[in-house]
C-alpha cells in the first residue's frame, strides 16, 4: 500500500499564509483558519507544502493507508479548497444554501469566502469534523 504524498510536518502555517500574494485570498484563508480553529478546537498544522489541517485520523483504503487531517484547507490558484470528509455529494440540502461553490468527493471549492453562507459552511465543517473518520476508526 502507498502512503499519501502530503504528510504532517513542522512547516509554518503563518509563513504559508503570509506568502499568499493575492490580498483577497490571504484574507479568505485567514478567515477560514480562524473558523476551523474555533469549530474544531484543534491547532492548525501543515500537511505537505500547501495544506493546513486540523486534527488527525488513521485511514486505510483499497490502495493506500496513512494519516490525514479531519478538516483543512489549501489556497490554490483558482480556488480556496476546503477538505471536508462528510461525503459532500450527500449534503445536497446544505449545499443548496451554501452559495457559489463546486465540489469533489471530499473537496469544496470556493472562489471567495464572501460568496458562501457562513452558517451553512459552519454546519458542513462541523459535520465533516464529526464524521466517522474523526472518531479514530480506520476507514476502508
């Protein structure tokens, strides 16, 4: 089995965020950082070069296994990516009220934080943080 490329490390979250050139994206990332800290009660930790994660769980899939964060985010060129392990495709009711976004299996893509309904985003983050992956169970 393979391990994920992004591993938890001691790099600085503050340095990553300070290095974001676009003012709007940096502000959005700082807002998400504070929101996730508050909702999870976890410290922000770097995973790989560009992912900020909160908490940690062990998983085992069909082709890989390792540790991963409960919820997190990453500033990307096109979007701010939020990693939410709550099977986003099954969250239709919440996603309808969220505002402008795109989804992947565990990824929520937003252009600007101001485009989303914050109470709905909080519900999605809480749901992801409390998902079975967070309880310490190994996910198959």
